[in-house]
C-alpha cells in the first residue's frame, strides 16, 4: 500500500438523483455504455463539483476530456448480476437496478459463471474501451464489481438465508462461482485502467488505486457465525487472488465482524455509520479505516449536527494517520453548508496532527 496523498482525506459522492437535478445528467444506458457520453458527463461532473465545492478542493475549474471507461463520480454496481443473467433497469435519475430473478433449487445447482468477455454487458463495455484506448492510448475509471452475497441475493431471493443453514453446500458453491467471476472481472478492469474500485468508493483513488474493495452490504443480514462458516472462506479465497484487498461494510454493525475481517489481512475497510469505530480499530490496527457519515443525516440535519457527527467519528478513531472520512450517495436537496461544516472539522483535525484533541 502506498501512503495516502493527504493526511485525513475527505471524499464525497452524490447519487444519480442529485446529478440529474443539479447538472441535467441522465443515467440511462448511454451514461454507462456510450464512450462519448461518458467523456462528456465526466467533464460536466468535474466542472460542477468545482463550481459548487471548489473551496474544499473538489472538481476542476477547466476539466479536459479524458478516456473514461467508467465514471469516477458515482457508486453502484450492476455488471456482475447482469453477467449472471439479471435484467437491468436504467432510469434517468437513479442507479442501475438489477431486477430480482429468483431461480429454482435445480437452477441454482446448475449456475455457472459465463464467459464474461463475450457476455453482455462486458462485451459491450470492452468494445467501447478498445476504441477509446486505440484513440487516446490509455483509460481511466473503473466499475463496481459488487459483492458475492449482494449478487447471490438477486438470484436466490430470501431462500439464500434459509439455505445458509439448510443447504450450506449449495450456498458455498454459488458464492464460489460469483466470487471467481468478481475477481476475474476486477482484475481485468484494473489491468485495463489502473484501478478497479473507485466506483465502489472514491477513497480508493486517494489510498491506493490498485486497491480491490469487496462490497459487503448484505453481510449485516447474516449472523457473525454464518459469516465465519460460509462467507469468510470465500473472501479468503478471493484475497489469495487479488491484492491489496479491502472491505466495504456500509451497515451499522461492522464491529460484530471486524475480528473476522482481520483474518483476511485487509488493507482497507469502509466503516458504516453506526458501527463502533473504536472496536473496529482495535480489531484492525493496521488497516486504513474509511469512516462513513450517514447520507440521510447529511440530507436532514443541520450543519452543527453534521459537524458533531464528524467529531464523534474522528474522536473514536484515535490516531488519524490511517483514517479517512466520507459521505457516499448523498441525495438531491442535501445542504451544501453541511458539507462545508464537515470539511471545517476535517481541516481542524488536520492542523492538530495525528491524534485528536481530548
């Protein structure tokens, strides 16, 4: 892991609804698949960020076009479910939504990873990337490769959680198929663009562009015992194939599985709002912890309340040399002043150095 470029980095990501109403960007198919549209929207997004938040270092005043393979300014994944056969719904002001497609037990038993290079959507994306790279000589950006439990739920439905106990062998096989697919795609994307998880969390660009971040949104839906029995061995297999390895845990209970995460030797962890930050740091003393503010509170609270939230997280973290702060997927209507209030807290802690004042 290379060292972070700036002490206590702060990152923000707005959701598609914010971008649609603020900058007129549509998140229908061309946003993801048409190279010219990707490039034009990337320029717009960097310019708008500078116009609104240039005072806190976001965006660029005069952004130049660049060969974007995938947006660096929104989060959300659909590629893995689509490769496995899920229908994807695109809308102007929302992230792509994989539509649930529960399979029978027999179909689950026959589930196999596709030849992802020749299967939509990677087939269409790769063709566009080839054209861009032939013209520009390089690519930037990546795509969100999601997580094994997240993707499995689209095909398994709620029976997934029953089968953790009643048919663990079936669950293990499905998770292994999806895990191998995720690592294959992420490794390829990183080879093409130099990164593979900025679309999971922009903090990856600040910490180490090579970082792979596995999305564990759904892990909060299973017990720590189930995680250890079936999910952890799958991630250990993934981590043996792709390094440096990180975890995205947006739930409010990361402290319940942090000791298990330590067995992965992770270099990075997203710590969901509501998690016990101090307990997570004790379990993961060497990992970079990216502390997540709540986008709902960012939308609904006052600047003073958001400043207090930032203080709470940073005080709990202890030494701040391996700490970042972020707020991801903020909605339209989020007061700009709330971001400025959080940034003022971050700046004060930067001036104080590595350990918060008491």
